[in-house]
C-alpha cells in the first residue's frame, strides 16, 4: 500500500512508520523533517499536500494539539487550538482527502484516553477527541467506494511519561509500539467506524 502518515516525526508517528514501512510505502507528512510539508490547521495546506502526493491507499493522522488548562482558565481563544488542530484539522484531512484515497482504502484518525478517563486540565483535548470519535462513527456509514474510517485512542505512552506524566496521575503508560499496532489494525484490517482503545 501507499500510505500517507501525517505527524510522522512524533513519538507515536515514528513507531507507526516502523510498524508499516517494511510492508508498505510510507509517505511522511508534517511541519518538519518529512517527505511533504503540511499544517493541518490550514485547509489550503492540506489541499496542497494531497495535490503534491497524489493518490494513496490509506491516510493516517498522528498529529494534533490542544491547550491544557483548567476550565476556569480556559478561554474561547485558548480552546481554539483544540478545535482548529485536533478536531477540524483531522476532519479536514478526511473531507479534503476523499478523492485521493483509492477504492477500499482507509482513514485512521487519533483521539485519546482523556475523553473517556478525564484528567485535570484536559477538557479542551477531551472535547476535540470526542468530536473526532463521533465524526468517525457517523462518517463510516457514508464514505463512498468502500473507504473505511477508524480512530485510535491511545493512553499516555511510556516514551512521553517523563514530559507529560504529571498530567496523568495514576495512569499506567503503554509503549508507543503497542499503540502503533492499532493503526496497523485499522489500515490492514476490515473494520470501519471503530475507535481502538490502547489503554
């Protein structure tokens, strides 16, 4: 398969590349150090990326951010990051990419543990994750040409624990390589409309 991986240079993105590159052609996309440049907060940038790479068999997104603030601190402006990046950015990858995905291909987006197991300062990220999950489930019944769509919901990963573990008191981190297996399942499997939890 010819697979587009957005967010390839991230902690999880690197493990997804390792898991798929021996069997497939992985086209790495991101802001830095990639085969093609993209800013998922910009529909124009997403459209340019697709025009540059052409048709693919699968699109994976392992990127997207949100601000971590308590609800009393969270302003509409701070909340926009989660909306523009984690939520709209991922959805726009699907809306603008449908015509570039071959028949029977797939999209795989990324949600996260905090939408099901809340953490302090995680409301904005949880909002975006929940929106992505709902979009995936609803879109799966309408995407044409046998194209499938799923999402992966990772726990905090071991490789990020030293940097982010303070946000996840009492959580049991998982290896990023195990998270990557869920993306392989989405790409190589047959299911659609699923949210694969790796907790």
